């Protein structure tokens, strides 16, 4: 993996609908240039996405002198290899993504799961900045993504959005897309979210949950209806979390400990 001690890194967030990137000031978590977004190619095959990532890199005229490149991928990523494919083509499963990006772009990149990337940003600069203990970031959007931290240290590649609750994948009821698809009221949907968070509480006994994804912008509409025993906070980094976290992942100390020093 590429590592940097520079002040900036290029963060790229690969999603089911868009591939987004921007240079990030690693000291403040702010973008140093406006975010650039391209549509995710369809089908979202490894080669097609790698070419799209290269277009993002070229848009910023990025070179290794400018800093490292971090990429958040909607997949379990271990040692540079993708093992799942969330909202991207199944051809990613088993793909040596690190080598693919190196061969396509000419750059050695840092790769991690997209939910883990968002979690790094949230723990460093967002709602998790002053939290210790066991914290779970739960992104509620098209599906459910999770990132787990213990005393600021990332426990990578958790796939807790796919818990089976009452014989159904939790995403079928608790994702934001499920509420929109079923046209549920915020109160009814909050009941399903509470059911899911309570199951996480039963399994993990977290000290806090941070809700991200599209739900973070609507937190005031359903927060009063949540009944989970664990404190629940809204995420603060919004749709920039994936970009910022991908950039932060290029710094060894950030991977090891996301919490800012006190």
C-alpha cells in the first residue's frame, strides 16, 4: 500500500452510482479542491471502474509528488484483493484490485472498504472525534454499511449490515432505500432501525452508534422514535466522508488510530 507523510492525499470514493474524488488536507479533513464526480460505469466491471478512477486522477493532474492516493471500494478488501461486490459487478470478487489499479493508473494506491473509509473520517473529524470504547458507524442508504472502532482503532471489513433479523437481511427493512421503496413513515421506519440497532447492541454492547449515509441528513425526522439502548448520534461528515476517509487511510497512524489526539 502507498503511504504518505505529506500534508495532502487524493481520496477517491467508489459507489454504485458515482466515482468521486478530491485532494484532502490530512491535518484538517477539508478538501483543497472542489469534489469531482463521474458516473459509475455500467456494468461496473473492474477494468471499467479502474479507467474511471484514472480519469479522476487525471482531472486533478495528480502525481506522486502531490501525495498518496487512497480508494474506498464497496467490497471487503484484504491485502489488496476484493472479496465481495456491493452494488458493483460480481467480477470484482477475487480481483487483485491493488494490482489492477497499479497497472491501469501507474500509481500504487491504498485500498480499503468504503464504509471503513467513511468511518475513519467520522472518527477523526466528525461525531466520533471524542469517543472512546467500542463505536459502530452505521451508514443507512441504499444498503447498510458498518465500520467498527475500538478506542479509535479500526476493526476492518465488518459486514454487519447483513444481519438476519426475523428471517430477513436487515437491509430489507432498515436501509433508507427500504423506507423510500415501501413509503413508510419516519416513525414506522425508525422501528425497524431500532430493531436492527438493538440486535447490534445485543451482539456487541457498543458504547455508541453513529448513523451516517443519507439518514444522517434526516436524523431529526426519526431520532425521537429510536428506542435502542445504546446512545445514537448523527454523523457529521455527510457525503464527503468516503473521500476524506480514503485519503486518511494513506497515513499509517490514521489506520492504526482514528481518534484525534486530545
